[in-house]
């Protein structure tokens, strides 16, 4: 159940970022929130790419 909640939260995060006005942040909280959203997405993308790369490496690499 906890895993499902994480997946749902991850799916809704971009919608929340848009709703927070990331195009025009109104205050410092919005700026931090939007930056953390971008960071989280970049982290997920990096982990995906790393996982793909590992399939092409041998164990010594």
C-alpha cells in the first residue's frame, strides 16, 4: 500500500508543481518547491539512465 501511495504522489507531483505556479513563483516557498520538483525529476531520469547503462557493462566495470 505504501508503494502505491508513492507512485500516486510521484504521478501527481508535476500537476502540483504546475498548480503552484512554477512558471511565475510568487514567493520563496514556491521557488523552493518548484526547484525540488525539478531536482526530483532529474534524479529519477539519472537513475533510469544509469540502470540502462549498467545492462551494457560487465561486472568488472
